[in-house]
């Protein structure tokens, strides 16, 4: 991996500079740095177009020549102008390709800079606890290790171009509709072993900022929670960057500053004059304000001192060819082939006519329309991609609004593709009508209209009209391929046997339709792996209530839960087929110093060159405390020609095998026999054991 992290903040000169600046600032100037400014007015002026300009989100002092933080969102591209739209984060999670994610982060860093931003909200690493989560598409998956590696790659990429990356939403923000009110209860083990390690991983990699979540954790709103913001982030993890709130309802009380919140966004609704007064009246210690400003300034100056990798960041870099090619690479690598009886790849000489069914086939559907919305210069839909590849007359199209037309198209074709799934209406950021965010002068939050969009999914199944469409296609007795466009797991039991092949294609970005056509016809071999578990039954997932006031997150969800309960998933975490087969052998593991070293040989035994995502899991002895049967601790992508053998190697720090002991509030490395697993999915692994 290339890329770099900023130099340490502890240089004396830097500290002296920050001290000198603080010495020249009044209390109100310092407090001014602790919030965003001008957001509501900007939204109004811009006709409520989100991302029409960079948003001032803290920092800055004109008198002293200090630049504010100019924010833009992500995570599927820069949420400004006409930027490159990459496949959604969950799709990129399915690539298991940290190097690609780093390069995408670099592209986003460049496009942010080219559009006047120095602060990016593109790194969302909340854990997918339940597939109904409306913003599932904005994160990488259900596994903490994978989240940490992918998030760190994205953040490091963004920071390469001296744009500060923030990781969001800290913490336990894994449901949407209730995000402003829900109290998430989690005990020490669930917090430290499942819901927080990926945040630490990103901070250890040098990510310089943290955005707090809207929800409460163990009774307190995250934006004003001393346990999360001071005891964990600062005292235990030694984080020295700055922490800012999420938008509008991110903090409720001025004591949030003392608890460790450095910036309130997007306006000083709680901080501002209230904070000045609280300091003057002795309710908040003056050092709290100095501390926040020191963190903001130190971080900004560290970045400002570094040389830019590019001489200039001109507008021609936004959605430039290199970035669109990167979006295509990601779309090629993210699709997960769930099932295939040999129907795929389709052959051009046999499939002279293809029926492409479903309204989603013709829709520019890149995902959610909330804060992560990207407006690319174009989107290649599945239908457009296939027509471009096969010619207009070779592609017949009908949708679920007319099943007879769909049946006729299928009957007239040699094969059928049914494009199914969701749009921003069924899943995404929960937006009650138009997101006004106070531009209507009601300063406490979005103005509400009666037709909400997005939010947590109502169902884990496909809409019934789409199921009917698949069944209508199957009546033709032609080979039926189903593509699923969604942000996370979709149950397939109702219609699985009606399809000969199933491809999870996600919201695949502006080049999604190009990649889909190449994948279907074998120009590109599928290589994505599921970053979540697809269960056979919704009841196999943890309890989920999208209107909950309170919910408990424990150690168990996804593959760790199903394995613990002995329930077979429909498609396991890490599953994904190829147009070739891979044979695994020679799994070797040993303890070397402070790590476990694992290697495994992988041979491509088919006749096409393809990538394989090799995964390594570890299971602890679990005598001292119950542990998951196995947990992901490494993954890598190999490209192998026919009959070529590659060796996948993993170095897994012993520290990552520890469990959190609530009695001592510390970590314990259990001694004994650990099980090592390596393979092409969480359920198909070679195994061996080692003594630790
Ligand atoms: C979202 C954040 C986003 C922020 C600013 C909030 O509604 O939760 O993820 O970064 O808006 O756009």
C-alpha cells in the first residue's frame, strides 16, 4: 500500500506556534472555532441543494489568517458538484481490496481539494449489525476487522492529498429511523471487542478526526459522552486529533465540550454564546476551550505543513478519466456471484437476444439520496451497459408493471436478466421529505414533510412485484439471472430456485452498467465476496426494531451469531463464486514474536485468470470467556492465471487475539490452542491449530 500519514503532532515548533496563536485569541474567538458557521444561510441561498458549496465546520480565524475546515461529505464520492460516483461503500467492502480503497480515497481527496474542501466525511465505519439498517450501503460490512482495514485505507487515501478525514459515526450508529433518540446499550466486551475496534484501527493508522453519532450509548448522547470521548478516545486510545458532532442534533448540552466534543456542527446552536457564558460563569473550565482549539489548530497545521502531492488541484480533476476508470475497476471487483449453475458467463454466440427485465434496469440508481448523494456527470444503467455491449436490437426490455410484456420478452430471448432490489426510497438516510436542516429558520432540525424517504428497510425480501417478475421470467424456461441492487443482505428463499444464477451487484456507481455487462458475458470474472451474512430467515439476525427507544447490542451478530447457534446461512460471510475454481492447500501457521504468521497455497484449477479473496480467521480457546468460533483477522486478493499457484500470507498481531476483561477493564491474551482457518469464505476453510 502506498500513501502516507501526517507527521506526529508533538513537534515543539508546532506546539509553540499553536500556543502563540491561542495567546492572541479572545474567548469568543476561540469558541467561534468550536462550531460550524453559515450553513443554514448557505442552504437557503443554494435552494437547499446539499453540497452546493463547502461547509464551514469549525476552525478558522480571519483576523489571524487561519483557514476554517471546509467540509464535504462522501462516502461514495465527493458529495459536491459533479464528482465521480464510485460503487457504494458496501460494494467496495465486497472487493476486500484495501489497495483499491486507498486509491479511491486518493481520488476523493483530489476531488475534494479541487472543489475547495479540506475536510471529508467519506469514511463511514459503523458496523452492520442488521441488514435492515437504512445506511448499510455507507459502510463496509458486518466484521470489525474488515471495517478497520477498509476504513483506514480510505481515510489514508483522502489524507494523502492533505484533506483531513473524519471517521463516523462514533459510535454504535447502526440503525437509522431512531438515530436521534435510540439509546444503545452495550457492555464492555461488546463495545471493545465488536463495536469500537475498527475506530481505533483507523485512528492508529493516522486518521485525524472523529464525527460523533446522533444516538445515545449507555444512556448519554454520543456528542456529549465523557466515556466515549474522553475515557476511551483520549485516555485509553491516546487520540490527539479533534472530535466534531454530526449535523444539527449532535449535541444538546454545553457540557458536551467538557466531555470532549471539540466542534459542534453545522452551527453554534448549543455552543457559541452559551459556551462563552458557561466559561465566564465557571460552569465550563477555560482549559476545555483551549484544549479543543489546540486539537483543531494542531491538526490543521500538521496538514498545512505537508507538501501537496500534486502541484495544483484544478477543476479538470473532478470526475476525470482516471477516476472514472477507478470507479469501473471497483464496479468490476465488487459484484458477488452468489449462485451459478453454469449459466454464467453468458456466451455472445449463444445469447443473441437478451431480455433485461425490471424497472431498476433502466434507472440511474447509485443509492441513497441523503448526505452521501453524489451527482456524477453520467450513470451507466444496466440496460445502457448491455445495449452498448450487445447492440440496441439484441436487448429487449420490460418491467414489473407489465408482466405479460415481461413474459413475451423472456420468450423471445435466449436468456433473461432480472434486475431487482431497492432505491433511495426503500433504504438510505432517513429523510422526512425535503432535508431543510433549519434553512426554514427552525433551528432545531430538518423541516418535516409527510413523505419520508429512505430509512431502515421494512423488509429483507425483494418487493413482491419483483418476485412476481422473477417468477414470470422463469416460466419462459430460459436461463434466468437475477442481479440484486441493494446496500446489504436480501433474503432469496422465495425465488432462489427460479434463478440459474444470482449476482449481488449493489449500487455499483456511475460505471455499474458497464461492469455488469462485462461480468455477465465473462469479459470480467466475478471476484467480490460477501461482507455480510445472508441468512435463510430474517429471524436468524439479531433483534431489530427501527422505532426502538432502547436496544441492546451484544457480542453476537452476523456470522459469529449464526455459527454460535449452529444455524447455516444461505450465503456465508466471505462467500463469492468465480468462473474458475480455487484449490487450497498447505496451510501453515506459527507464532513468530508478537504475531501469528499464516500462509496458505491457492491454485487456480480452472481455465480463466481470476482474482481470489483469501481470508484468514482465528478461533480462541475460549476457556476464560466465551468467544466467537472464528473471527476474521486477515484477507488478501490474489490474481491467478490458470494452473497458477499463489501463496497468501498473513501476519496477525497477538494483540488482536485478546479479549476485553470487564473485571480489570483491560485486555487479556488467553494462552492455549488457537484454531486457524484459511479459505475462500468463512465456511470453506482449511484449518490447523497453534499453541499461543
Ligand atoms: C449524517 C452524516 C453527514 C452529515 C453532514 C448527517 O445527517 O448523519 O453522515 O456527514 O449529515 O452531511
